[in-house]
């Protein structure tokens, strides 16, 4: 199993004291939700968590809350299908990917830290077009 990210890696150390630990999962949850809504989820989500995934689609649960509940705050290769994992390795991975840079750009400079970016559908709607564009570019480059 490959672990791409874990919320617990973020809420230790210099994590802002004024935020709940859940804020350490927002950036991961936003990406996972985009991937799932793009059809990149594994059977774990599409079959085993189908009812919960439908709640995500209907926006009855926020991306971060879904991620924490269904993934226990851990983002692994078991969450995505083969194409989703290939895209994640290219775009999300912190060493070479551009996801965090895009995320920080969307967060803006008006927040004390990127962890202050709220787990809301409004913020998801700001971020999703960027991720979708990156996915389309990645997919086109592969063809």
C-alpha cells in the first residue's frame, strides 16, 4: 500500500493552535473528493461506500468530512483506480506534483496559513476547476 498523505502528518508540530485537527485534512479531502467526482475512485468508494459517495455527490457532507469518515484521514492508493493513482503520482505527490502550489494559489494570501482554508463547498468550487484542468492536461499529455 502507498500512502500519499495523512491528516495526522499535518496537525502536529507547527500546526495552528486555533484550528481543530480536522483542518489538517482539508487539502487532502478536497483532492480526494475531486478525484472521486471525476470517476477516479476505487471499488472501495464506488461499491463499499456507495451510499456515502452519493452523499458527497449531493453535497450532504463536505469533502474533508467525507475524507475523514471514509478514509480515516489517510489517503492511499486503495482509494483510487489505476488512472486515479497515476494522476495522483503525477500531480498530488508533494515532491514533484503541483497540487499544493495550486491549492495555495486558490487559498490566497489573506489567510494566516493554508490550513485556514475552510472545508466548504464554496472553496471546493474554487479549487475543482483547477484540478479538473490539471487532470485534463495530464490525460491529454498521456495520449
